[in-house]
């Protein structure tokens, strides 16, 4: 997605951190904390580090990244026919250790999902490892009744906010 902004990262590295929400932590705070901690964990050398995290929230509840079919099904059943928020946070760590952050908040409403629709989506496997058990850039897009906010934020990297953050840090972006 960074290529859409004309950015080619020097390297891509996963950040191995504990992603367990803190007791009572709100979804917005959790998303920003995860992005910041990932940027700090991946920092090495003298370059900038861009990191992000996307959280699907139903009310104050942070939905998990679906690692099994039962979790994906539970998430889809919960989201069926209702609105939810997708919070996508990004953090940019500069070589001097300062960290800048931005947050995108998008509201998504799924249509009421039938058992057959959930079964078909689960069978496709796109849900694996995805916050809230779905990937809007795939078949789940056909289940979305409407969206208010950033489509790229729901995918996982809010391009408007990322562009603004990089420009503020002095990156040349067209």
C-alpha cells in the first residue's frame, strides 16, 4: 500500500510484541499503543520506522484477530447487521527516538448475514489472522452495507493519515 504513496520501504520486518489488551483499555488507546510499541520494537539503526495496527471494535469491545474458524464465526455473527468501528493507528519513529502518531476511525455496517453467507465466507479462508475475522479487500466487501471513513484504514493502512504523517516528518510525497 505504501507504493500508492510512492514509498518503497528499505525493509519490512514484523514486530514481535505482546498484543494483549490491558485491563479496561479502550479500543482507540489500544490501537495507538500497539502501533507505537511496534515502531519501537522494530527500530534499529538510523532510519525511520513506520508501524501500524488495526482494531475492530464493537462498542468498547476489542474483537480478536481470528486464528480459528470458531473465532471468525463468532466475530461475523456479532457484526452481522450492525455498525462497528475500525481503528487504524500508525506510528512513525524517527532516528532520534521521537514518535509521531495518527489514528483513522471508520464506521462499517455489515448487512444481516445469513448462516450460508457466514459459512461461505469462512470457507474462503480470508478471515485468518484478520481483526474482527474479515478482510474488506476481499469477499467481505460484498457483505458491507455501508462505510463511513477510510477504506484503506479498514484494509490496514490509512493512506490519508500515513501521507500526512510522512509529509510532516519531511518525506517528499507527491
